[in-house]
C-alpha cells in the first residue's frame, strides 16, 4: 500500500483533525452565547455578533456564556469585572 493511503494515521493528519475539532467547539460555543441572549429577548447588535463569532478562545467564550445568562444588554458580555 502507498503512503497516501495511510495519511489518516500520520501525526500531521491528527493535528489537522484536532484543529478542526477545536474550531468546531469554538464555533458551537459562540453560537450558544448568541442564542442565550436571543432566547432571553436581548437584541444582539451586529458588532457584538461579529466579536463573539470571531473569538476562538474557548475560555473567553465560556466567560461570555456565563455573562449571557445574567446580562441585561448584549454589550455586558465584554464588561471587565
């Protein structure tokens, strides 16, 4: 068998898969932050939506998710506390 058939076992292939999984987790968490705000009836300006969707830091998205549960305004996600 040729090396190309075993590429899926190669460490580089695993790295690419892990990066894809990480990106997927960030996208899912960002979507959840925005949905929580929307479910609570809080208007989400485009600037807030763009900033949340651009974030790839899972820890930061977790902080924003927690704030979304209590926020009165979408901009409160970004308040430094």
